[in-house]
């Protein structure tokens, strides 16, 4: 009988019938045919039984750490073997290796993380929750009364939109005329009657309102009237006598010194009677820290823009502000005293006018 070429080995059995001593049996191993076993797909055909599938049962090689080649071979005998018809899906517990850009391999644990470590599930893009923002907080209705607001008044959570939406139209303070008629700026028509009446009569008992009235009615016009003629005469005479330089320069020197001194007094009065805050202190003639002589300091005063700003304020701006207001105050104050309920309105209007003309003075003299 011929030897099957496909058999991996031929073993010659010893003759046990002869009585002679026989040498030990020698196993003749025929080398297998040169074949290359590759990890190929199993042969599956309708005419071939499943038992005829020839696959390799050798264990997969173990890659070295940080290796660039990753061989993941599944056991062919296992029911989860990959096939062309059933693609391989790794089990949830199977190790997952991640190849980094530097050639390193990292083992990732695919098991489910605990609930306290799992990332939050994101909603679809249309209803995705957003981070908490203060700008989009729904603010409560604003009370007409002054109150100390805390951070708890802002209801902010993860569903707060980026664009703020108000629960109701924002509160807008009354106009200037409304504040003069009803009281302070925060007064609304829906306020309680008692508090509204107290706010309405408040200026009658305030010293600041009477101080502002005393300045605008008693001091302002005589002060402007006392300054305007000498400043005007000094400007005209000094300009006309500039042809004779020493005499014209003397008149201009006196005029500018008077204007600078009047500007300092004006700022002090505005700050005291109308409460405009601190005002800068401008030097009249001598500058602290300068050791220059009289002529140099005089030239510095003549070339300083502030001298002419103060002069133009008392010659042009203050008369236009003081004269019409003085006439109106003199005409309306007796009426407000006669119609006593109108006195708070008159005091509030006068105080607003006093603050406005004080700001005009600061813009030109500060």
C-alpha cells in the first residue's frame, strides 16, 4: 500500500513474530509539505459541511508593549468567530487598545463607568441645555421702592437661555417733569397714598432745597451783576490801550486776576449750595513751587487758557443763565407761597435748575 503523501508522518512498526532480538523501532518522520498557513477567512460553501472548515488553532502572538503592530486574533472554535456573513463585534469586556501618535499603545477599559463618574447625557441639538448665565436670568418685577437686592433674586439653572427675557416690561422712571410733580425719581403712581404724600412734601422740610433757593434767588443775580461791569470795562479798556503796551497790559492783568478770583468763588458757592462735590482749586496768580519772578508769573497768567475761559463765562454764559431764571423765580415764588400746596413743586424745580447751572459752571471753570 502506498504512503499517503498528505499524511504528516510514517511510523514503521516492528515485527513481533520473530523471536530474534530486534533493534528498537525507528520512527521515520516525513516532513510535511511546504505549505503556508495564513490567517485567512474560513471556507464556507453550501456543498461543504461545517466540519470540513480548516482553521488554525495556534494561539495568537502576544505583542510587545508599545508595539506598532497589533494582532488581535480570535479563536476559530469559539462561536464568536468572525466570518464574511457575520461581522465581528467585540464583546463589551474585551480589551481595547488605542494607538497614540508616538507609537505607544494604551489599554482602555471598556467597562461601564459608575453612575457618579459617567458623563452627562446630552440632549439633541435643538433642546440642548446650556450653561448657567447671569445675563439670561429671569429677573423678578422691580419694586418702586428702594431695596437691597441679593444674588438669590436671579433664578439661574442649566436651562437658562443666553438671551435674557424679562418677566415683564422693565420699570422706567418718570420723566423730569414727573419727578418734579410727584417727588423723587423712584416714585410711581401706584405707590401707597401715605408714602406718596410724604415724598411730595419732603422738600419743605429739607435744608438743601432752601439753600438752593437762597442761592438762586438772593445771591446768584447780585453776584453776576457785580462782576459783569468791571470785567467788561477791563476787557474793552485793556484791548483799546494795547497800542500803549504798558497801560493796556496793566488793565488786562487786573481783569484776568479778577476773573480767576471770581471763578474760584463761583465754584465754592456752587459746591456749597448745590452739592456738586469737590471742585478743583485753581491758582489765582502765584503757582506753588515756582521761584520765577513777577514778570514771568504775569506772562504765565496772560498765556493761560483758563484765564480767558473764566472771563468768557462771566461775560457771556452766566448773564444768559442768571437773568431769565431770576425773573422767573421772583415771579413764581410769591405764587408758590400763596398756593401753599404748590410750594414743594416749586422747591423741586428750583433745585433741579440749581444743579443744572452748577454743572454749567463746572464745565467752564473746573
